């Protein structure tokens, strides 16, 4: 992986080396799953439906996205989901946290999409 891509991933809250380690240092497999993350229509629909979802549905959506983000070392997105989960658990207004989560998702998708194929 070229250094410029690793730096761009880092700026988007993605720990490439940590993620690579999670995939047993198999760069091709890790990149394949990161690219799949970007093209997952269901995940995109979940992110879009987050604002309109009922409380229970929001909790499920955020938890699912957090787990996927953690698996891929998309730490910016994972951290945003953690904050959103806390706000939801406290039943506070969570519009700011939802926007942060959506922004972290958009950043991750943008930078991963710009990477060369595995």
C-alpha cells in the first residue's frame, strides 16, 4: 500500500495497519472488504434511514454499523457510533451525534472509494 493512501485513510479515521493486522496481514482480503463496505447498498440505506428511524431501530442500526466499522478499523466511524449510542442510551437529543456519524461514514466511503482496487 502506497504511503499516500495510508495517510489519506488515517485522515479519514481509518487505521490501515490495525485493520491489516485484523485480516492476518492479508492486504488483498482487507482491501476487498473495505471496498465491499463502500458498495454495500444496505449499509448506505441504514445510514440514510438513521434520522427517520424509531428509537429501537436507531439503536440496532448504530450498533450494527459500529461493529462493522470496528471490524474494519474504521475508527472514526466506530467512535462516532459509540457517541451516538451513548446519547441514545441516555435518551438525549442526538441530532449532532447522528450528523457526526453520517459525516464519518461519508469520509470513510470517499477515501476508500478513491483507493486502487485490491
